[in-house]
C-alpha cells in the first residue's frame, strides 16, 4: 500500500515537472516572439518616416502636373533660384475647374527643423516662419533639370531619401 502511494506521489511530481517544462517553453517562445515583433515595428516605423516626406511632395507634384504648374526657386523670389539659401518648390494653385490660378501658389520648403508649406498670393511678402509645419526633418533640397524635379529629404536621424519625378505636362 505504501509503495502504491509513493508511486502516485511520483506520478504527480512527473506531471507537475512536465507542466513546468511546457510552461517554460511557452514563455520562451512568447519572449522571443515579442522581441521579434518589436524589431519589426521599429523597422517599419523608421521606413515610414523616411518615405513620408518624399511621398508627400511627390503627391503634391503629381497633382500639379500641368504646364507651368511647378518649379524650383528661392523662398524670397519665385523667379531667382539664388536670391536666398532656402530651396523652395513652387506649385501654382489649381482652381475647382482645373484651370491654373496664377495669382496664388503653394511654397514647400525647409525651415527651422520642419518641412513647411504655405499658400500665398503673388506679390505678398511672407517670412518662412509663416508656413505650416508638415513634418520634422533636418533638411530638404530640390533640383530642377528641365521637366525633372529631384527631391532629397533628410530625416531627423540624418538619413537622406531621394526621389526624382518627371513632369509630363511640360
């Protein structure tokens, strides 16, 4: 009788030990899975932040792909690229009827740690602080070669993302 009680006691210990090993394995799988998931989320967020600036500007350029609808100049002078050191993308305003409204244009530029955008009337003098902050960045530059506009956005971590778009309407 005593041997039978010890056998049942040992069976209970084996079952408990097996349960503990199983629970430990599940815990390890969960810990490794959570770590992998965290790394994936971090990588995806970094990739999103790198692409957002150029994607935003590309969408604006595609929307303004009409003859004379987009050009690169300086912030203070829409016809002189060398008037100041702030590269600025100018986009002519398009009315509800799809016709250009040359008296208004949008400026996209970098100032004080942000990519900014401002809609202004021709002849109106504004300072760079007046623009709406679109996203934080550490740099933005534009190059125009004929109907090709190249955009380079440098994010807060110093990673630069470049994109070149050819305007089809010019």
